């Protein structure tokens, strides 16, 4: 039996590890064996998962190496995997270094297999397939995908830090590129593009992040569709922009040292504690209007609150990853680079598996594009 080598014991390692332990030999690696032992106890898999220090990771041919380490460390583990003839999986975006290494490596390299990116891809693939089936030929299309990890009970700051605040602030300093009004738009400061967004009758705030434009092709929008809107972004509790205005003022003027100091201040002031419950909301919407007057629109909403067994974030990152690793173990994925489940057949197979593990996004058909 192939072994799964799961590297990383951080906050996103959750119930997915338990699922893999039911079907494969799994070793959990921490920075030290003591950290791995503590995580095994926290996750309730003692006796079912072996533990080791990260520097002892030595995969064999046909094994699967899972990197839940920071994205900067994925390339090192991928190199180790390729040298051993082992497959590789992570939940991060497929950057140039990973994409280049995966080419001709002879093993499966699975990326973007978590929540966002990951689960959002599955829902987008399904919506596009539904839209194509409903409206053939030339059409106008509007697509949005917003995901956020937020406090289940909003505080005054409208956020609690469950991961490094420096990373949150750095993301806000990265330009965002998306499609609005049929044209590509780049915003240097994503928080300046915040807008209200209603999900299941509840008000939130959303803003674009990273580069959405490349996903038009990834999601298979037909060339005959005129893309009016295409945005992948972040969701926050209503009132977030106002609460964060002092932070934005610092980001506009602060140097690296000041931003690092600010991150430390925010970590002390607004930590996520064991008593807090987190919430994840993912809303993916597609609306299509055909040149012949036909129209179709649909929305998927996933809304999960953490519990004593798992945070919502850990569950929704690690479970899709476990499903993806299962795809590797079952031989569904050929050698090469994969950005999550690719294509609607694979996406629906993953969604079915997730439903079996209690993760269901609610689908609703809604009205047409309107004006």
C-alpha cells in the first residue's frame, strides 16, 4: 500500500487527515516529532497515524507527499518527491516554479486542491457547464466568486487572525486584476474596490484579489461568451472596511518595518482563541444572457461554522485535499500538473465525494442578468 506523507501540523490540518487515515498508511510530519504528536492528539487520530520530524521525510516510489507547509516550501518538497518517484499535493496556487518542475516529472503534481483555491474551482466548473447547457451560442456572462474566513460572531474589528497577520497585510498590498464592464481592470490597493455583496439575504463586503483574468480560460468560458464581469475575491463581514481604515492608512504610508510591527500589534489585539468559532462563506455565481434573449443564472453558497472537532477553515481546506489525494491513490489523475479537479466530470466526482463527507454547497437557480 502506498503511504501518504502529510507535512505540516498547522491550523489548516483538520478532518482531511482523519479521512485519509481510514484508507491509507499516513505519517504526519511536524517541525519536530513532538509537534506532530500534539497534532495527532488534537485531531483524534492517535494510533492511526504515525508521526515523525520533518527532516525524516523520505518518500518511496508511488507514495504521495502532501505539503501543508507555507507555499515558499512547496518547491523543496516537490523536488524531494520527484527524486523519489512520489506524487505531490498541496492547496496553494500553482506558481511558475511548481509548474516548471511538474513538466515531464513523471508523477502527479496536484495543486489548488483546498478551499480557495480548490472548492471554488469545483463550483465554478459546474456552473459553467450548467450555463453552457442552458444558453447556447453568443452570450453575455457575469461571474463572481467570493470566499472568506470570518468570525462567526463579528467583533468590532470584523476579523480575528487565525494565521500570520503579516500575510494578510501583504495580500492587501498586492494588486488585483479582474474584468468589470467588459474590460480588464487593475487596482493597486484591493481594499479601495470594496463593495457590498448580499449572500442568502445577509450583507457582506467583498473585494477582488490576485489575478482573476487567467481563470476565464481555466473555467472554460466559451469564446462566444462576452465576459462582462469576472471577479475572484475575498469576502468579509459588513463594516470591515470602516473598521480597518486605520490599518489601510498605515499600509498607504508604512515601510516594511512598520508593516511588520503593525502585524505584531494586530496579532496581539485580535487573536483567534480556542473559545472563538470561525465561519467560512463561499459564494460562486454565474449569470448568462444569450443573444437570442434566453437567460440562465445560478449560485452556489457554502456556509460553514467551526465546532469543537474542527475549525471551519481546517475542515474546508483539508477535506478537499484529502479527496484529491484519494484521486491520486485511485489512479484517476495522470502524471503532470493538475490545478484541482479539471473539467466538469472530475469536479462533479469531487463534489459527490465531499457531500459524502458532509460538505455541501447549496445550489440555487436565480433570475437573469437584467440591465
